[in-house]
């Protein structure tokens, strides 16, 4: 009986991680173009918003499961 509970819990965590991953894709981070002062090279600066935390939460749930 305990194995059924464990399997159910792992399945629930995986489904929740999947839902969070879909939320991450729907709310992607945006990037702005930055420029390094001494060298003049350009690089992308990404902002951290809810999609970043959705992705981190999804990865954590997959690791727990």
C-alpha cells in the first residue's frame, strides 16, 4: 500500500513540474542589449521574472520526484 502512495506522490510532483514548465514557456523572460564599457562588446542582459522561478521550481520538483 505504501508503494502506491509513493507512486502517486511522484506522479503528482511530475505533473506539477510539467504545469510549471508550460507556465515558464508561456511567460518567457525578455532580454535587452548591453554594452561592456572598456571593450565595447555587446551582450544580452536577461531580466528575472516569474518565468525564471517557474523553471527553477519545475526543476526542483523533478529532482525531488
